[in-house]
C-alpha cells in the first residue's frame, strides 16, 4: 500500500491541547445550562418546553431555546414537533445524550456532597479580603 492510499490514523485526542477537537465537547458541557437540561431530560418521558423550563428553574425562555438548539445541533437531544393546534414540541435525549448521564450524575453527586466545603471556602476567602 502506498503512502497516498494508506488509511490515515487519527491523532490521539488531548483535551489540554488547544487545537484538539475534543474541546468542543467540554465547551458544550461547560455551558451554563447544558447539564441542567440533560439532567431534566434524563427520565423516560419526553418533555415539552414549559415542563423543561419548570424543571431547569430560573433560565429564561430565550436562553433555554438557545441551549436546546445547540444540544440538538450536537446530536445530544432530539426535538419532535407535532402538527397540532396549538403546536406541541417535545424534547428527549438521544442515545448520545444518554451516554453523558453517568458522567453528569457523577458531577451532580460530587457537587451535592462537597457544596458545604466550597461554600465554607468562599466565606473564608471573603473574610480574608
């Protein structure tokens, strides 16, 4: 096999490399509302926009819409629009989105376990200022 026809081997991913394409995943997950939306959609039942907004909490409709569009673009959620009056749209996690649940649940568990320590550290830092 000549070098021109040999299959190309993808370079190893290193999220610490600024040029690594895997950074887009961290960027998406790190956005403010992404994890909350994914956790809200973790159940087996599709959610409508208003149900999702109620579960996520204080997010504005505009920001939730932007987050949902970005997650749909990345293949993490699916959006199904029904031809009804009034229109109905439901959101669910895709298999790719579901594959994130374990990692996000681990983050959730860690956060809920360690939030008192973080709050205490912030208090100490504020007092030191």
